[in-house]
C-alpha cells in the first residue's frame, strides 16, 4: 500500500507548537512544552493501537521514520508490533541470563545495548564492523570464559601492523565486550584483552591526513566541476558550504528554508544525543546553484541516486579521479579552513563554528550557545565569492 506523503520536516518539528503532528504512514508526534514523543499508530485484528517509539529529544524525524518503517514491516508480516517487541525483549533477557555465552553472543548483546547511544543505531558509524570482520570469524564461537590473551592476539595479528587503525578499533570494541561481560557476572577478565595488546607489541603509527586541494586552486577546481550531473553539483555544493560528505550527499529540498539549510542531527558527525541540527547559511552563489539543481531534480533529494536514495561517496571520488584531482571531498573543509587562516577572513570561533566543530570547554559552551549565524553568513558569502571568482580582491589573494 502506498504511504501518504511525509508532511513533516526537521524544521517543522523543531518549530511546532503543542499538539499532534502526523507524518503519514502512522507516524505521529505528540508535542508538549519543551518535549514530545513519537508513536506508531496502526490497526491489528480490527483494533487501533499506539506503539511508543521514543521521545523527540532522543529520536530525530529521520530516526523516527526508520523505527516506524521497521515495525510497519512486522505488521505487514501479520504480526502485532507491540507483542513482537515484547517477545524480542524477552528473548534478549533470556540470552543475557545464560551462564557462559560465546564471544559472538556477548558481542551482539553489547551492541544491542549500545545501539540507542550510537548514530543510526550503530550502522552509520559501523560500530560492530571491526568485530564482525576481524574478531568474530576467529573466536566468535568460543565460550568467552575459555578465551586466552593468545587467542585474542592471534585474531588481531593479521591486521595489527597492516591496518593498525582498524585493529585498534577492533581491540577497543573487544575490550568493551569483555568489560560488559564481567559486569554481567560472566567469567571474563578485561585484562585478557590488555594482555593481548601487550603481546602484539608497539606499532609506529604515522597519521596520514586526507589530501586537500590548496585553497588557491579551489576556484579552478570549482570551474572544472561546472556542468550537470548529481556528483558534480554535490561537489560544488560541498565546496560552497564546507560541509561533510554525508551531510551534503543526503541534502533534501525540505531542509532548506530561504537561505538557511538545516542539516538534521542524524547526518551530523558525533555521538548520539550529543549532536543537534546544524544551520548552514547559504551564500548567494549557493542559492544560484540551488536553482540550477532544481532545474534538474524533481525528487526529495538534491543529489539523488536511483539505487541508494542519494549519491555515494564513491561517486564523488570518481569525478575527482577522472579530473586528475588528488584532493578528496572531505579535504574541501581543510581548503576552506586554510583560506580563512591565511586571509584572516574570520575569527577562530567563527571559522570553527562554520565547520560545525565544538569551540571551548563544556562549561564555556553551556554559556556561549550562539551558532554565530550572522557572522558565518558573512564569512560564507565571502568564501562563495572567492570560489566563483566574483570577489573584488581575488587578485590580491592570489598575489
């Protein structure tokens, strides 16, 4: 059955007054003073039911839609979502009560317990991936009580030097699993993991920075990216807005209100619950690009893909590779930040806020809550004019 067209936007949710707001497909937000809660409304066996999905403080609009879709698929299978959720919770509780589970079972339990605090339930940041790829195939079926530091060292050794950054992630996740297992009363000692690291030895780990295009070459690159095609337009959008790849690639028309683009928290970098929607002031050149995009796209996304909804990071890299451009999309942010620094275009606080970086200590941020929108508007306007060679002093900057 075709779902009703979504009625809500992240901006609308944030600005909504108290009351009921329907998004379509059974998703409803009950908004009250200072908070709200998402529910999934459905009919099962002729009975109308409401299933709580979580508070609006914990779930973004996108996350609430994903949760709604998850339980709608259960309903489509002829099951009552509320009863099915209770059954799953009971199964999880039964699994937790087992006296000596395998490493894989404990790892999955830990992952399920951490999902609520991970971006996109752990899928976006692929929290579980290092364990699934490198540890579980080696020791996943072993009882956690039987594991020795040599077993863990053997599992990590193939990637310890060749893919050290990935190995460290796998090590940290394994340590979390062992720590949680001990808290659960299982026979598992976190020191086992630390001992495995000692056995693997030290690794000289030189940090390799993402290649960035020198800022003086950005106008030439931007000019070379002109033309139709979602990937080229997205790269130009990223340059003009200095935003991260996922924020830009997933941009939707309903996120833009006037010359303000509000990126929802679920596409911002950071831990779940510690990030919020981010406003990006769009310079005139970005507004001009938006009009160009509207002339080529008719769906919900600015940069659509028929396969995945919106274009992939691989598609962006492919364009740059074909142009012989060594700089990477994420490096545009470095180009922007270096331009600010070299030209003294803005203060440190304004430049860092433009990149959605946290400025100051936790205490300082609790008092200084402005997102410096107007200062950033002026900065991004100047950057846009430099990028498109419409700035009066572009010659001086190159000289």
